[in-house]
C-alpha cells in the first residue's frame, strides 16, 4: 500500500471515531477499529461515564495531523450539564497499525469539571 494511502486511511479511521462513536454514540465502531479488548473496554467505559454525566455532547475536530502511524487531533467539545452548555478542549493521539487503533493518549482541559 502506498504511504499516502495509509495516511489517508488512518485519518479516515479517526474521523469515523469522532463521527460515529463520540458524536453518534455507536459503540460498535470501537469494536471495529480498536485493537485489543482492554483498549476497547476503556474507550467504552470513558464514553459511558461522559454520557451519564451530560445531557448531550458534540465533539468538533479543530486540527488533525497525520504523522507516520500517529493521528493527532485537537478538538473542542460542547457538553450540556444541568441544561447549561460547557466547553471542553483537548487532544487525542491515536497510534494506528494495520488499520486498527493500538494506542490512545488523551488530554482534556475540563475533564474534572465535566466528570464531577
């Protein structure tokens, strides 16, 4: 596979996670694109925790950078807590091998506020 094709495919995987999982609430996509049961379980548990604490949420990708086997996203999330909109910003770094996410690193600047 041509290197540019791999980079485009990796970007598509991450964009699909944002569209179908983070914004669409479809946990099945996690089973399709994440490698390893532990990683899939962690991702689903984190999303379930966020969904229990917020009435609704929407993630927007502000920047997306593909570098080798990593896809870095800087995003903004609009979440509603007690009928009040709150904004969170953060970074996700995904490591992708053979078409599957094998690692995720994340940073949220407002996670404590949202989760408590």
